[in-house]
C-alpha cells in the first residue's frame, strides 16, 4: 500500500503530495515520520492507494506512524483540499489550520504523579534506604502521609537525585496523569426563555434546513436565544453545532450563557487560551465529549462531526477574514462545512454586510428578520452633535456639552455608560510644533502612539517601544504637539471630571493578560454607576441591562479611510455601539459626535434605517463598479530589500499587463504601487491592485502569475481584502 503524504514544510517548492510506502497500520489522517531531503520530518497521510505511477524502487517507506487513531478526520482533509483550491493556499498551511500546534507537534499534555510502590511495605522501604539518606527517608515519609505528589514539588522538597534513587530501587512509582485545563467560566442559571413570535418563527424556519440563512435582527432582538434553541434542536437530533463570535472579548459572556444552558457539552476555542487549555478543548471535541463548539474564527476548524448547525454571529465583522498567512474567509469555510454536513448555516447581524444582504435579496440566502427588541423596548435615541459648532461656541475640548450633560445624568441615576473611541493610547502621534518633526517607528513607516501610563511611544504594528520625547530630536524645541485622543486620554479626562466614579478601559493594552477581557467586563457589570471606555471590542454583543448612555466620541475615525467599505463600516459601528444602550427597562440615549453631521451614513444610522442605507450604498457601489459588482484582487510583495520588493513587483506586474490585454474591458483597473504603509516590521511593501468583472478564470490567472518562488521575498494574494493598509 502506498501513502500520499504532505510534509510539514511551508514552502512553495515542496507544496505537493509525496508518495511513501505505507506501514500495515497506516491510515488516512495519521501523522507520520518520513525521510525527506536527508532528514526525518513530520508528514500527514491524506490518501492511500494500492498502485502508484512512480518507480517503486525509489519509493521510501514511512519511518513511523505517530498515532494509532488518525488526528485528521476525513472532512478536514476534504476541507484542506477546498482551501487550497479556493484560496490558493499550500496544503501544509491548511493542515496547520485544522491541527493546532499543540496537537500537531506532540506537546507534553501529561504530568507525572509519584506514589509509594505497592511492592514494599513502609518498614521494608525504610530498611532498604538506610538511616543516612535523609532526603530519601523524608520523601518516603511525605508520600506515605500525602499519598501522591507531582515531580516538580517532590524535587523542590527533596532533590532530584533522591527521587531518582527511590525510583531506581522500586520504592517510588511514577504514573502519568492527564491534566484537564478548562477555561474558567462563571456559571449562572440560564433558563430556556419563552420566545416571541418573531423568534419562534426564526427557529422553526431555520431548524433542520440545508440552507444558508441571514438572520437580520435589531440589537437586543434576542438573536442569541434563537441561536441556542437552534443548537438545542440539533442536539436533540444527536448532532453537534458550531457557534462563532467575532471578538475574543465576547467569548466569556457567551461561554457563561452556553455552559449554563448546555453544561459540560460545550468546548471553547480562541486565541486567548493557553497551549494546554487549547489542547484539552480540542481533544474534548475530538473525543466527542463536547457537541457544542463556541469560539472565534479558528473554531470553524474544530474536529466536530455530524454538524447540525453552524452559526456566525455578527457576520459582518472584519475579524472573520484572516489577513495573515494562511489567508481565508470564515464564511466560505462555514459554507463548505454546512454543505458537507447538510445542515443550516446561520449568518446573524443587526447590520449585515452589503454582500450578504444582496445575496439575501437575490434569494441565494434565506432572509429571516427580528425587527423588534425583546418586550418591545424602544431603540435608544441617537442625537448627532456637530463638533464644528461646538468649536464655534467656544468649546475646544473633545467632549460636547450634551455628552457631558448626559454622562452626569446617567451617573446621578446610578446607571452605567459606555464611551466608544476607536483609538487606543493617549495620543495618536507626537510632533514638533516648530519644525514639524513627527516621531515614527524605525521598523515601520507609521507614527508612534503616545501611551502616558508607561510614558512611552509605541508602534501599534510591530510593538516596538521608544522613550517619550522631552524635546525635538531635530530642532531641540520643547514645543511638542499631541495628536488625536485615544482611550487612555479619555479615561484620564473622565477621572478628572468624575472623581468618584469607577472608570474601566477596554482595549488591546488592558486585555493582554490571562482572562483580561473577562476581568474588565465582570468588574464593569457589577459596578454601578460606572463608565466603560473602549475600542471596537466593546461595540458588539455585550448585554448589560444597566447601560443607559452611550457616547461615540469620534464617529469620523472610520468614515474617511481610503477604502470602499468605509461608509459600511461606519454605519455598522455606530449602529452596533448604540445598541448597547437601553437593553432593559431604562430608556437608552446615544450622543454621536462628528464633524460631518449631514453625512448620509449618520442620517440612516440615527434612524436605525439599515434598508435605506443599503439601497443608497448598493447604488453607489454599482455606479462606481466596486464589490459586489466586481472583484478586487491584491498582490502584496514584501522584502527587507526595497530593491528586491520593487523588482518582483515589476516582474509580476508585467505578467498582469498581459492579462489586461487578454481580458480587455473585463479588467476595469490595474496598477502597481507602494502599499499605503510602505514598511512594516523592517519589510518594504508594494502591491498590485486590480478590479475586474467577477470571473473565476481571471482570478485563477492572477493567482497563477503570483505563484512564483523568489528568494527573500514574500508574495501574498488577497481577494476582496478587508483592508488595504
């Protein structure tokens, strides 16, 4: 029998299937050790055959099967094939998506416990040791009293040599013990709720249907309860379910609700887990000890079988698109798994992506709507504040009079407030007022952000840190200007204005530690009155009944990005963050600060008019020829050598010009240029952008011209990239 093996090497030159002589017990999906290029490497068996077209005298045998039960299930092998074809990825990289490193690389997942051997009784053991080996005698006495102990503590108490001597004499036995490291969850009583008529109709429509559904429900309409009852129905059929959320910050609250409803039948997968926790959760799913998988983007690759429902909450969110290698779109992966398992795929959002809503309007998705909040609660009123008018009235602070007034009112009423600003740090840049010098990262072509708490300048792309300027390194002036405010400065300002009110900050700087998101949110939830300041991680999914006020400090942050999706993103962010207010009995109120109060995005957002916004936006996209009426393809070339990056970009661009000649007017736009951020982490970046009428042949041809191996140069291809930085 011959095995088709993919070697665990991420390199275009070896991105193919190799043939080896299988062992008798080799199975598809196994990890194996194989000879390759003078060394032994890890490989994955993706197929077996009785015959081969290769010269059998040159085929080498598999050295060793690394497991008796294959780690890669058949569905996952087929999924890897789909990813390679659809996203033009390397097979080895695809396997790394379905097998996390803690599983793939044989990490140690057992600890050793030490006990007294049953061979000797205590007196015999002591007589064999003798009276001079004090440490050995102490270890025996300790184990006799405590029963067992782990190796680390035994060595700490009695020395490694003493423990090893006792093992050699057969006095102490060691036994491997599997550790189960589950993420901590604060369980609560989560009772099955009585559904509204709209919710019940949604559950009945979706359950057991082999279709893709767009569940469009206003914020607070009870989408999560619909999800849970769809999952419950799948479990009753003996099936499993996958539930995805966009932000890791949403996972603790969702995990709490799901474990309270489904108990230990839930496993969670996201990047915030330790290696050990991730292995245990993955293995729990693999061993079929959990039928409900909850997590962020990577959870779509969970090894769960017989899937009865796949749900993507906040389906519009950009985090579902992987922007690092291997690059993929979670929606496409979910659609593959839903088709494979003949189960419903539910895309849920109050503000669906333009592409998803267009597909629903065309009948490619089935549209299901939840148009009302639970118990008919009113949507919070959104008041648009013209910040230019504030300046003309003499208010030069970043906080409008209305915002401060409403914050005061909220605090006096013992309620909670959320302030949203999509910038972290104290100031977005620092520059010299005299000569115009601006502090930039040495390794990235970006301005450094000032973090007052650490009194440091930080690069938000590579993480490099610098000392804060006391004077300009160019002209020695001490006249330093600070850029736009971020979350840290907002918290500082609020602490001055509301001295006795607890203020919590939630951004990438405050949530880095273990359970960082959970700790901040649990403190905020239990503190009234209080204020939560945060970036977009606070804008969706959170449900806190005491939040009565939301302030959007600078709604224009995302509006003027040089990106065709900027209007859509701004509408979604405003609608989502506004939806955090007034979710219980108290009326919610939102203040939206902007320098463009008449922009149509704010007009539609302030009225929660998604349909009106969609019609305006889809007409604009059609007129300008942007997706979904075209495809945008980006070829990104990067290298530590500026010249090499330019050379390879030109080489690919010359081939792209030939495609433009071949396809004529079907290719609307083609240009090579420096990336908007020319340098990140010491690598120079150039890009080729093309826009064309949707056509699979054109897409494959562009991927083909970029499928080249160049020394010291990285080449990535993205279809309809989520951002073009």
